[in-house]
C-alpha cells in the first residue's frame, strides 16, 4: 500500500467518523437538554459526574485495546487462528477479572464513595444504588470493549461506526420515553448504560462471525502473552491515561472541592466545547494507522507531508467552527439548557474550554498521534505526564483559592498553552524540517487569513437584525449560515491549493455552487 492508498483510506475513514459524530452530537445535545430540564440539580450533577468517571474507565485498559487491534490485523492476514484465539482470550479474560474486582470494591465501599461528593442525606441511598449499578456497567464495558477493537483490526471501521450510530438513536428514543413516563433517575441511568454497552456486544457478534476459526476460552489464557502484550502497550496506555486526566479531571476536582451542583454549572458550559472538540478531531482519528504504515516503510518524506497536511486540514476545519461557537456561545447555551438566562460562570467556562480545545487542535491532536507511531512514545509519555500533573495541580490550586468553577477551566488551559507551543510545536517543526515560523505559515496562517472575512461579517451582523421578531436563536441560525458561507468561500478561494480544489470537485462536482466557485 503506497501513500496514495493511505490517503484514500484516511478519507473514507474520516467520512465514516464524521457520520457517526454528527449523529452523536445531535443525540448528545438533545439528551443533555432533556436531562438538564427533567432532573433536579443534584441528580443532573451526579449524572454528569458518573459519566466523567466512565471516561476514566479507559485507565484500566492498560493499552490492550491497541494490542488487540494490531494483533487481529497481523494474525488474520497470516491465518494464525490458534495464536489469535490465545491473544484475544488472554485479553478478554483479563478484562473479566478486572470487572469482577470493580464490582466487589464498589459493593463494599459504595457508602464511603457517596460520602465524598457532598450528596444531601435525602438522596444518599438512591445515589448509592445508582453508583453500584453504574460501576457494574463499567465492569461489563471492560471485556466487551475488546470487540470494537477487533472490528478495527479487521478494517471494518465503518461497520463499527454504524453500530454506534444506531444505538445512539435508540438511546435518545428510550431516554425521551423514560422522561415523559416519569420513570426514576435509576431507570434513566440504566437506559443510558444499556445503550452505551450495546454496540460492544453487537460488535462481538459481527466480529466473531467474520473469524469462525477463532474461539474464546479461559483455557487459552496465557500469563506469558499477558507480559508480552503489556510490554507492547505500556506506552500507549500511559499516553491514553494522561489524555484522560487532561480531559476529565475538572469535574472530579469540582465535585470533591465544591459540590456536585458545581459540576452541573461546569458541565453546561463544557458541553458546547466538548461537541466542538469531538467534531473537529475526526480527521486526526485516522492518523495512527497511516503513520504506523509510513513509519514501517521508512518513508520519511511521506510522514512529513502527512504531518503538515493533517495539521493544515485540522486547522481549516476547526477555525471557522471555533469562531461560530465563540461568537454565539450564549445562544448555544440557551438552546442547550433551555434557560432564558445563562449564568456568567457557565458562559466563561464555555469560552475558556473552547479556547483550550482549539489550541489542542493546533498543537496536540495531530502531533501526538503521528509521533506515537514513529518511535517517540517514551518522550510523549513524559511530556504527557508533566502536562497532566500541571493541569491537575494548577486546577486544584486555583479552585481552592478562588472557589470558582471558571478557575478549574483556567487551570486546564494554561498548561496546554505552555506544553503545546513551547514543547510540541518546536518538535513538529524539526520533524517537518522547518522553522517554527515557517510551520505556522504553512499550517495555521492560511486558515486564519481565510477566516478573516468571516470575522468581519460576524461583527457586522451584531448590528443588523435579520431574524423575524428579533429572536436571538433565529438570528444565530441565520447569521451563522451567512457567516458559514463566507467562511467556505474564503477557505475555497484563499486557503486551498488548486490541486485540492480539483480533488474536491471530483468528489462533489455535482454541487452547482462549488462548480461555479471553482471556475
């Protein structure tokens, strides 16, 4: 497979990722609003806290998901089915043991855990039961989580994405039904858990049908394979662990230092930033296998080209979306929560986290994925640990000092700026054979210049009433559409190379607007 094949695969995978992401965004936003309005402040804060903890569950993955993906691809190609059975059985039943440990620990200490989060006495027993239910679900997620990785190893990413999309839509429907029927908080948590786990179960059925020679059995568990797999996955695991700390720590800090009610204030502001982050990272999610292939073939020129073009496209996609979210954050928050008035803390949490995620697009998202597959995992591990430690320490210090929800977001933003621009950016420039300034001019600057007219339009639209009746939400959609078209035109004419416009026209040439602009 040559570099052209690699790029074609990345395009196909990116489209599949974006389809799944759009469905996830719509379902996530609608679910958020329904639950925000239907649940009490304590219930919603506890719900948000639980799901932030669910994200931490990957810390117990130990990188075996990456190992499963890699070994399925290798051993399937060589048809070494017995060896693949041993590898997958070892990982699966290791995860099963972890699930049992989690269930026992939570059952024994659920009361003490609840006591750490400032829950009111009237809610303590209900929340304790919900906690047990939730962690049983986390336990089940470990063994079943291997199955989507098998599909990835089989290069059936599109199928995995389709399964996720279907279950997301079902989750939305059942959650709405539960809220309308007045079902309990515990039942709503059960529904969301069930549909979070369902894609893994279905992936298992589909993946194993594609490998009828593979069997999973406790008898095939191998301690030797465990050690071998762990030595391979250790650095990938540590990199993943630090990313989780960077992305999920704020809610836990707020829950422990302030109250679960503070988590609800933070979560409302963070949701828009999280959706922005999720939507702008679909191209980057396809980079790891591409970088691994090019590194294995020793094609350094192609790797440098992959780094530069991936950074450039990431910034081209993220910059207009960031500007729209930042300009209309108040309206987006009102749409999300249904509140007439958005709390100032919620608004500023959203602005800080939007800026945080945007700067990671420029400095972190592409570089880390490529460097991890090119022999730099040890250095990435130390940088990640240092950034995660600074993030956690500064967030705790600021929230203890100012007793503010915004402070914890600022504590995350500052270390990212430092490590991104002073550590990762010079490193990327060296790998690309460029100076830091030249790297900026070739990757970020074209998107910034092309988005200039959009900024002018967004500012001018603040002085013009386009929406019938002056509705702020209607104005957001109308003005956003106008500014979006200006951004598309600016990027098309000012940031894309002629060859890129030609390639896009090959795929979307039937769209009259694009055909006219290319002329």
